[in-house]
C-alpha cells in the first residue's frame, strides 16, 4: 500500500512524470535539454495566458521569491507588502532585507485583506508603486483576493508582485488581473513536478532593475540572457527535474480542468470531515490546501494513529499550525476521489 501524503510539500506525480524521471541524466548543455526547456517554457506561457515570460532556474519557492524581490524592489519608488500569514511575513522580511524602507501592512493571521485598510495605507504613502503579497497563504489555506488588489492598483498605476508558489497551477484566474506583473512559482507544488526549480513569471513590460551589489546568482537579467545560450540556463539545472516539470505541465494542460478536479477533492474532504465534527478554518478557501481545527487532544491522537495505520499523512508539525491547534490537508498532482475516501474512511468511526 503506497503512503498517501496529503501535505502541501509533496505533490503526487502523474504517470508521465514517474516515467520521465526514470530516464538517465543528460547534459544541461545539450540540444535535447534546450528542446525540453522550450517545451516547459511554452507550457508555462499557456498557463499564464500568454502574457508572462517564464524564467526557469535552479532553486526553491523561497529562492523564486528572492529572485523576484532582488530584481523588482531596487527599481521601485517604494514597496508595500501585505501580509496575513506566515508566508506574507517571510516575503516582508525578504523585501526589508533588500530595502529597509519597505512598508508593511499586516492583517491578523488568516484574516481577509480589506479594501479600506489598504486604501488608507496607500493614501498615507502615495509614493508606493509596487504592492507585494501572497496569492495563496499556505499557512492558513487562504486564497487572497487578488482581484481586489487589482481594483485598488488600477487607478493608482500601481503594479503587483505575488508569491504564487502555492497558487500557480491551481489558480488560472490569477493571470487575468491586469496589474499583476510578476508571479513566482515552484516545480514542487501544484505544478506537480520534483522540487528544485524556481520559476518567475514576468509580464513582458517588466525589466529587472539594475543593481551593482546584487548577488550574482540573483541577477535575473543574466538568467534571461542565458536563454539564448546552449541549454538555455545560466546555472546547472538537473535534466531529471526539468523532465519532471515538463511532463507534469503537459499532464495538467492549461490548468482549468486540473483546477476543477482538485477543487472537487477539497469539497469531498470538507464534507467528509464535517460529518465527524471537524470544521475547516473560516476563509480557508484555497483549492490546494485546507486548514482544519483540531479536536480535543485525545481524539486528535486517535485520528493521527488511525491515519498512520492507514498509510495517510496530514500536515500538522509546523510551528505556526501547532501554536494555533490546526492541521491541514492538501491535494496536488495526480490525486483522485478514492484517495480522499481512503483518508476519510480511516477516521470515520472515531
């Protein structure tokens, strides 16, 4: 019986991806690698509605955010970072490390962003020309209202940069927002590849800012320039990771059907756990990840034991979940209703 990881850190690989990673490694300077790179990039363009240039580099989701920050913040007049959770706070720290003059607008953990508070902040700081935020705040399972941000940004000529690591692949509507100009992603989340590839999706109008003291590995202009070289990458990228990403992108297509299928898994999860008295956190509306309130400790221990015996893992160990007595269930990649039913069956009698 295969272990069922229902966590926001491990995607379930599609059959084509499982087959792809069995291939022997080959050089990142080969024509085969270049062809694979072009195919993956074209799929990412399709997902982003054809408006964004996909920058593909070795790294994690956090590294993708560093690439975004160190190439946008230095060229901004002033940046506002909106946070309502763990990853918004991390993005704020990244922006302040780059420019201590960054403005923070912090909502309560898991709280929805609020038009009045944002507009009041912008009225006090009319020099802001970029808003940074998190599309899906994984720590509470909230898909933030990016359409609202877009409405606020429009009359002010403000551009938006998003941590989309837990959104891209399952939020095709994200790229319909006119003032969203930069979105980050990762191969190892909803895109259902192997971890290890950072992705920065740039609107064609965005040019990386010039900065003399920027770390060499974070120079986005040089990474983009390398796309005309052999292999199309500046830093070594594993052919296995790229093959996994390219095959998973082919499997999910334009993400519309994939997104609907994962949303159905969430609905089954929420309904099934509600039947045994487990409620989701209000506003935990992300298709990918849902936060739930833990039951009393004795019952919680029994649930964990039942899931472990059934070969099911849920997400509860991070500090930000422990402190709030929450756990999360996530669905990424090749998961089906029978997988969710297996998880539910394990605790249905408790």
